[in-house]
């Protein structure tokens, strides 16, 4: 158990190191207004904190820096809530207006806001199409022999593809088909569309559509939707300005890992709600050993849809970043629920 004095000194060292990126010495700590201890007393406590694993002493330096254990303790026990300013709240909500109607546009905007406000890398996991439901279908003739099939989901996502229309299928038949599909398939999860079409809707189409077999073949092909999610990044070059990433090999490993979509999807998927903080080796990736990842989930109508996150150095401004991520995830949930309810 740390003493009150050790807690105060650890808090001061983490704060100073986050601000300066320079090892912190006992003399600089003693000059703080909230510290009343002598440099000698501070040095003794710093040595104890180092022995306990909360601080590290870089080579050729008299000062100390926080260890990953120190950051973890700081985040879990010493961090006070950050209340965003009115200006910060306006920055988050800028663009969340009536002009934004597509989910993808909202997600891209969120990624840009996060990176702009924190000067770190933002990453946003978009909703998984596989788990969304059908809102409507349209089949729009383009020219003789072709049409566009448009599928709109309950999250506002739009999928479209061009299909070939065999001779003999008239516009009136396509219209009847669309009416039947929208009546029978609205609210059906996308991954169930083909099965529902084949075993429940097919009999209705057979009664009302003359070229039933051709139309069924077209629809079965159109509903061949792969399970996929989207990752949105912003500010990948921001870490180049951080002292920790002057090492070219270190930044190369990190940027290469961000190209591994499967790995990043796995990292960002979480059953947990609320803000999560993973520091350094807790991320279980060598490329992230010197990084912290702060994430929070967002929902639509009570259903968890994705994750927003900030990736930065372990010397991250945790208090402010946690406040920004938490606020944006809640605002994003409210916005999306209103847009797609």
C-alpha cells in the first residue's frame, strides 16, 4: 500500500512526464505548488516507487519516468474525471447535424474528430453488416438488360450492385417483386435473407411473378452478402510528432500493424461497455508495447454496434482522452439512435 506522500509524488511524476516527455527529477517535483516535501524526501520516495515497480530510471538520467505499472495505477486510482469545455463539446458535435444521414459518413466524421481533438491516431469500428436487418429493397432498371439492386439496412447502411436482367422480365414484374420483398422481408437480418427468400417468399413470388425462376435466381445472387465490418482511421501520421516514435523501426511496426485488419478487428471487438484502457503490453502486440489504446462502444437503439478508440503513446494525456472518447461514444449513440430509430 502506497503512502499518501508516495501517491502524491507518483501523481506529480506522471503528470509532469505526460506534459514534458522528459524524465522527472526530485528538484522539479519539489518546486510544484502542491508539493511541500524536500528534494531529499522526494528522492527517497522515488527510489521506493522504483523498487515497487511504479517508476523506471532511464539510462544516463537522474530522473524517473512512469512504468506501465505506474500508468496502470495512475489510470485506475489517481485519475480525476475530465469535464469537457463548451468548446470541446462543440468540436465533438460539429457536423452531427441534419446533413449527416448515412451511417458511414457519421463514422468517418467521428474518426476525424477524435484524431483532431487528441493529436493521436483514431480508429473506429463500423457496424457489422452481417448483424443488421433489412429496411427496404429497390430494383431500379438502368437500361435494357440491367438494373441496380439497392438494399438499405436498419443502421442506414446502403448496399448496391448492378445485375443483368434476362430478356422477358418486364418492369411491372420487377415492381411486383419489390413490393412482395418489402412486405415479407422487412426486419429480417441480412444473413437470413437467402433462407427466408428460398423457403418462405418463393411460393408467393411463384403466384405473382411470371418469370419466377429467373427472378429467383437474380435475387439469390443479389442476397449473397458477405459478413464484413469496416475500420476507419484518422491521424495515422500524428504519432510521428511524438518523441517516443522517433525510432523509425518502432513506427514502421506500428503502422504495419494498423494495416492488419483482422488483428485490429479482434482488438476492437469487445463485449464490454464503457471506457476501456489498455496500456502497453496489455495490448498483447509487440507493435503496441509502447502504446495505449482507449476505447468505448456505441449503440443504436440499445444494440451495441461498434467501437471508437484512440491509439497513442503510453505517455498519453489519459484524463482528457478518456473524457473525449467517453463523451463522443455517448453522443454518437444518441445521434445514431435518433437517425435510425
